[in-house]
C-alpha cells in the first residue's frame, strides 16, 4: 500500500490509481494537517483513499496493521508447523 502526505500536483493521483489497480490500500494525510493538501485532496476526490488522518493517526494505524499482520503470520506459521507434524507423525488436531 501507500500513504500520501502533504503535497502539490497530480502525480499522486497516478500513483494512487496504480495502487488501486493492484488492490493495495491507500491512505492520505488529512487536509487540516497538511502544509499543502492539493495532492491528498485530489486522491480523496477520485475516491482512492481508504483512510485519512493526521500524521500521528496514520502512524498509529500503520503500527496497528503491522502488529495485526505479524500476528496473522505467526498463526499461519504455527498452523503450518502443526500440519507438518501431522503428516510426519500421523497425529490429528
């Protein structure tokens, strides 16, 4: 995914469209926290932004997503280990 912060110009919209085409999450800095909100505003106008917030809110959400993904990966790895044990020892859960 991508986080778009304060900025000018339309190049961010092109990047956001490319991310959307790949079904990646797109977050934007809120207008009231930007030095110049032209780029994130345009991304929101096009309907590409999945979440908007201050830099602090974006950072908090990013940390939460990382923790969530790490937890999901840990569970996946634990389940994979159990599957290997079952195949090797013939145990069932």
